[in-house]
């Protein structure tokens, strides 16, 4: 079943994905009432368009954290098992099934200076599955984070 979003739904979605705002702030930005914002967000949640109402993007550099991006080429039959195993790692923060060179893409976060330990844990986990290759990059600063689809 396809969800139909009107222009206001898309604007609400864009704003709540772009940062934290109160319902009052969103109402002012969108030029609607607070009640309208509340009902639209409830509708988006009810239809599983959004999963959370509030999200913040931490400053990893200030917190002395590193983001490790991993692209993995996993045997098709192992994909779901690898996803389940990766979901159990507390350091994994983002996880996508994808098409292309990598069929799984992940981002994990660790303390700066602990990247080697985190990568070792990941390599040990991946050694239990049929993984033909994986590529790892360590990020040190987010230049853009925009998860809004619109």
C-alpha cells in the first residue's frame, strides 16, 4: 500500500528531518497552526513514514568520536544473517541494504583512538559469513547530514 503525501506533509517531513523544532516553531515555519503540525506528525507516525519525533546530530569532533563507514559485499544467502548480527553491535548506528558493489553499507561510531578495536570486532564478525570484500573509511567530521527525502 502506497502512502500519499501532500505538499504540507512533505514540508513537515523535511523540517523534522532537518533538525529539532518545537511544534510551535514548526507551525511558524510552515505557516499553519500547532494543531495542524501535531496531526500531520501523528499521521506520518501512524503510516510508518517516520519512526521518531526527535533527533539530533551530535558534533562527533567535539565529542572526540569517529564515524567508520563500511561497504560490504556479502553472499546473498548471508545478507539477512549479517544484518541481524550487525544490529547486535552497539557501535553500529546506520545500516542499509543496498545495490552496487556493496550490498550492505553501515556506519559505526567509536571513541577517537579506538577505531582499530572497533574494526577488529567488525572483521571478526564478518569472518563468520561469506563476505567477498569490504571497504572501510574513517570519518573525522560531518560536512553535511540531511536525511530528509524532500
